[in-house]
């Protein structure tokens, strides 16, 4: 599969997951507004996808949000199956994206200099 096509699939899955966040996570103890989908990276065979998310809050909130996302992974896969026409619906693996926090730390260091 070409790189361009894989990037388009990643972008489409990112949009579908982000838009479905409010309907799927509605009623959970973690507000879906605290979670941002920062990226989706599918494997070349499109059977697995890693979803990176950024969560606003302390470490305990981030862990709870990640557990809720993992718990609702099947519901997200059902949404993808319904919204996107694909031969295989990828299995979703959610991971925290700490790059925004690291970027804030670098900017804070630069401000101090």
C-alpha cells in the first residue's frame, strides 16, 4: 500500500474517532472534552491501528481516561466499521501522547533563558 494512501486512511480514522468521542464516551466519569486525538498510525496491513491521545489533567486523570478508552475500543471499532468502508476493521490500541507536555517543558526552559 502506498504511503500516501496509508496517510489518508490514518487521517480518516483520526477524524472518525475524534468525532465519535462524544457519543461513545458520553456518561463516563471522564469528560470527552478533556481528550484530544493527536494521531492514528495504521499498520501496513490495516489490521491494527495505534491511536495516540492527549489528556488534559493530572496523571491520575490521564490513566483513568486511557482505561476508559481501552474499555470502549470495541465501540470505536464498531463506529469505524459503520462509517468507513474497509476490508478489515483495525484493532485499536490507545496510547498517551506526551509530546505536548514535553514541548511545554522546552518552551518553559527557553523562557527562563
